[in-house]
C-alpha cells in the first residue's frame, strides 16, 4: 500500500471512530443522577426516573414527553392539571432525562412495556388518563391500543404517528444502516442545537428550557436513543392503533398547534379519518413547543 493509501486509511478509520469518541466523552447517567428530583424505579428494561405531583387520592394523569425533551417539559403545565383535581405522574423515557438508555430498538412495544412496568411498580390498577406530547402522543396511542382496560382517556398534544416527515437527515439515517448511524451521530447534535436556538426568543413556562434541552447532548445514550426511536416508534403511522382505539369507544382528544412545523396541522385531517369521534382543537399562534410556549391556552383546552 502506498503512503497516500495508508494516510487515507488512517483518516477513514479516524472518521469512523469519531461518534464513539464523542460518546465516550459524554457524561454517564450515574454521574448525573445526583441532581435528579423525584424517584427511580428498577424496571424490566432499565431504571426509570419519575415524579408524582398533586393529591394522592385524586385521579391519575400520566404525562408522556416527546422525542428529545425529557419530563421537565411538563413543569409549566403540571400546576394547571393539579388545580383541575388530578394527580400527575411524569417520567423520563429511556435514553432521556435521568432514565437509563438500554440498547435495542425503541419500538412501540418497547415504550409500552416501560409504561406498563412503571404503572405496575407504582401499584396503579385502575384506568388512567394519558397525556402524550409529540412522540409521547404516539407512545400513548400504542399503549392505549394494547391496553384499553388500563386507559381511561387519551389526550394527544401535537401527536406523532400520522406519517409526518422529520426531514432528509432522519429519512436517510432511518433507512441506511451503519453509514446512516455515522451520519446521524455526526450531524444531529448541530441540528438539535439549531432547533433550540430558533426558539430562544419564545416565551416559556419552563425555566431555562433551552439550556436544559441542549444538556441532553452531554449524556451518554441520548443521540443513540433518538435514532432508535426514529427507527422504531416513529417509523410507521399508527392507523391501525387509532382505529382499534376508536372501536373501543375510548374518549380521545387531540390538540394541535396552528403553526407547528414539526407535526403539521394537516395531520388533524388524518386523525379525523382514523378516529371520527375524536375531539380536536387548534391553538392559534402556537408552534410545536406549545406545552411550554402556550401553556395557559393548552391548560384551558385540556380542562374545558
């Protein structure tokens, strides 16, 4: 092999190792948990961080966050929910916040098992209301379709699962193994930071939310988990699940953001076809961050 060939080989090997090098430099979840509020549950797939809010004898509402922002996304909305007479259980999905990041495909069954395990761990044996935001809406849908006996009501906030397009990077990395993994690990952090920066000027009911979102990039397993969710929970539209839920008569409410660029408002029509009895509302002037940018408007829609 020529000197040039050897040099190119070394460069290629170095580039291939960059994602692993970046991951090693990120913080272990064990080192981050000293600052964790709430509690930790040892579940079948890993440790899950969760918090309870509100009176213990009130009906249970379980809040499920989205693809990238952990359970702190609910901090502004939780007091409104408590004032409406419920107790709130929020938790971090695997790979986010203070929960473990187990390897394997983060499919609908994967997230359904996490929630089922958590409800069992907490001894909740009565149907609960599920509030799911973005990917959390898809998870709540998958759970309700698989466990209608454990679900009292389904509330979806800018929900995924209607066949939305997350952009060229996501399409490429979802469909192309190995090279797609490398491209995602190298390109996604900057894309994520750019998305956070674009919202810096927006109002927020969650303190310091931009910096707290960006801090997820500093923990091991986060980027890998996001990609795994894109390939699993978010890959296939949930038409069958929504039709199954509609057939049970389970009450469904969907709340959309008029100016949402992540989950476009046209998904509202898709849901109407799959679940004709679903109650739907639109919050004007809101983008995809409506749980924290339009918290009061969302609370009014939820408690109407």
